[in-house]
């Protein structure tokens, strides 16, 4: 009597391992994508503080837009277009004198992961109401 595994038993084990690896890879990719949201939170946090200081100094949010926050200029550190150094592109708009809306859109070109669509994260801050904020996103960052 010979001892060993049959071909069918080995195939079943290989199939089970492949299924588990596929599920694990998908969860890993979702976790990595969510972690990229830390970049957005860090940049938005800096902008929120800068705009709060400007609002207290000037009484309005005139200094809180793309031009004044160094977004999209040749010497910028915060890109308005996709770059190798960031996973998002950014913009800041002022719907009125008391509110600023910061928007980050996920880059899906230029070597960035394109397994997801261009998801967005938006932070709206009303400085007149003590800096109340509203976060919205299309992915779960």
C-alpha cells in the first residue's frame, strides 16, 4: 500500500489557496487605497489652519483659493494636476466670504493605480460659524 496524496486532493488544495489569495489581494488593495486618504487629510488640515488664521486676520476668506494657497503654480508643493509626488490633485474655491471648499480628486493616470475611478474628497469649512466642517467623499477615505 503506497502512501501519498492523489492528484484530486492536491488540485482541491491549490484551488482553495488561489481563492484565499484572490480575496486577500482585493482587501489589501482596498486598504492601500484608503490609506492614501491620509495625504488628503494632512494637506486639508494645513489649509484649514492657514485659512482660519487669514479669516481671523482679514474677516473673510479672500486669501483662501488656488492662487493664494500655492496650488498649481510652477513652484507649488500641492499640485493642481497629477504628479508622481501626490496621489491626488487639489483645488480650493470660495463659494462666499465665509466658506472655503477644498477638493481632492484621485489621480488615475501617470503611473498611478487605475483600478478605481477618479474618486473625490471634499471638505467645506464655514469660518463664520466657528470653523464648522463638512466632509464628503466618493470612496471611503
